[in-house]
């Protein structure tokens, strides 16, 4: 019999990856970048030229290998794809909560 375990909303936490919230944020940003590239019908080479990264680096990022790629660079990529990127600081919380990415 196969044992199935219910995970959390963060696969990186489930598998014990360090800096789980950072990895989840990068995964969400990379997924959105990939969706935008696909919806525009761009090749990875075309997208890499547009975003100012090498094609191998873009390929790695889109496959979830984004260590060494900063959140700032990923936000720049989204801006270059035509998104308005905002960082919003809300009221101070009593209990700290993880940073989250919200697409409007």
C-alpha cells in the first residue's frame, strides 16, 4: 500500500529546503515569467534577449533552478515583460508573517 502524506502550501518546506519562503517566492515569480513568455509566443532566445539574461540562465530559472538569480532580477524581468511591479508595505503586524507575492 502506498502512503500518501498531505503537504503544506509550500513544497520547499515539505522537503526541508533552507529558506523555504524565499524559494516559494522565486518559484511564483519564475512561473509568471514563464507564463508571460509562453503567452507572447517567444522562444527562450528571444525572451532572454528581451530580459537581458543568457538563454541558459533563463532556461534554468524556468525549470526551477533559480539559485543565484535574485528576486530583484526576477522583478526586473516582469517589468520588462510589461508588468507594473509594486512593493507594498502594509501596517505592522503583531506576529511576523512571511513575505508573499500577489499577482493582481
